């Protein structure tokens, strides 16, 4: 993980290199391409360990976030449209914003490919614990809560001691309006965490290449579970003290 100070240092280095290599510092489509190329050069030079980790990642049939195409015309144009009304000249703040917007667009493009891959791959491995867990997250994000429930139930049937899965199931029931059931599963997740009986999600398939190198996962914690229980308490209070008197 790159620290804030390292990022600031890299942005300053990118700016200095850009000024050295370009006589004109106006903000244009072409300048975005140059900045992204210099940024890639600086990242590889300053972060050899991270570059090596990327090279050593296991083979996967899933989309890879490192397959992103930041130098495409469509990406450059999207970045330019978002920033052209705010900046006229290249400076360190603009460079930071270019990389922030590029990261946002890259993540959106990855999530689209990733979501499609997970949902298309799952039918071939209908009882796979880890794929059902990942699919439950995708479907929850898409507000397909009944489908998400089916997937997390399969994951739980394979690993009933997962606090992650149990917490997700509680969240799904919250969205479905089944609050007492949601509370039951949230307390169960809290029990698993507090007694350290939690079993982390497991990749059990023989063919490990079906799993993505950059999964979108849910990471529970005691604090998160308690926060969701407090949300349920607030919902109950609203129902009992604001909604019920109107009915009476």
C-alpha cells in the first residue's frame, strides 16, 4: 500500500518530469496521456515490490484490474470532460485529480467486468463456497436481495462458522424488512467474532484459476456488527414511537 507521503512525492516527481519534457503546460487531451505514461514510469521505478507482486499473482480466468486501459482515447476523453472546466494549466493538484478520476473510472470498468464474470461463472460451480460468497456481494450491491440470500445460504451451508457470511445474511434480511430475523443473524455473527470461532471464507475448488485475484469482499468486525445492531434499534424506535401512534 502506497502511503500519502509517497504519493505526494510521486506526484511532484511526475510534475517535474512533465515540465522537463513539455514546453507547453496547457491542460489538453494530449497532456493527460503524457501524465498517465509518466505516472506509470514513476510508479514502476518507485514501487518495485508492488510491481513484483503484480507479476507474481496466480493465473486467473477472472478479469484483472491490472488489465485496465488507461491510455485509450475513451478514457482520456472521459477524464478531460470531468476536469476541463476546473483547470487550464498542468500543476500538481491537477495531476492528483487526473489519477483520482482515472482510478474511479478504472474501478467502475473493472466492477462491470468482474460482476459479469462472477454471475456467469457461478452456474458452473453452483455449490462453491467462495463463488457463492462473492456472488452474494454482487447481488446485494445490485439490490437483488432474494438472489443474494440464496447464494449466501449455500456459502453458509459449506461454512456455517463464517461470521462474514452470517453478517451478510443479517444485512440481507434487514433489506428485506425481516428485522427480527436480521437481528438473530447479526447476534450470531457477533457471537462468532467475540468467541473467535469465526472461519474465514475458503477457496475449495480444485481449479483455483476460477477465483479472481482482486475479489470484492466483505470484511466483518465486532464494531461493524454492533453498528448494524444499533441501526436495527433505531428502526425499532422509529416504528414504535413514530409509526405505531399514527396507526393507533
